[in-house]
C-alpha cells in the first residue's frame, strides 16, 4: 500500500474518530440524567464507557453508537501507524 494512502487513511480516521467521540460527549451533556451528579464531576471516559449510567434512556443508544464508532476509528488510526512502522523498519 502506498505511503500516501496510509497517511490519508490515518488522517481521515483520526479526524472522524475525534469528531464521533466529541459528538457522543456533546449528546451526553445535552441529555444528562437529572438524578446523577453534574457533568463536570465525572470523567468523559466513564461517560463514554457506561452511557446508561449518565444519559437519559432515549439517548443511550445514540451515545453508545457514536462512542463505539469513534473508538473503532481511533483503533484504525493506530493500525495505520503500526503498519507504517513495520513497513519502514522492514525497508532498512
């Protein structure tokens, strides 16, 4: 695979993954459960891992889907870096 393709895939996956994670957190903040402590007292990673504990039931699936897509895209970016590392070290 050409290096330019790997770089483009990395850039697109990082940007799209970041956007999906930010969207998940934004939706979680907009639809926060009233019986839970305020958002500023919790960790964002905890909200993304367990949205049912923090978000109203109608929006849990939306937050969970965006968080899963964002994490998968970030994993793809790490895979691109790993692939490029193996290719570069094999060329020496």
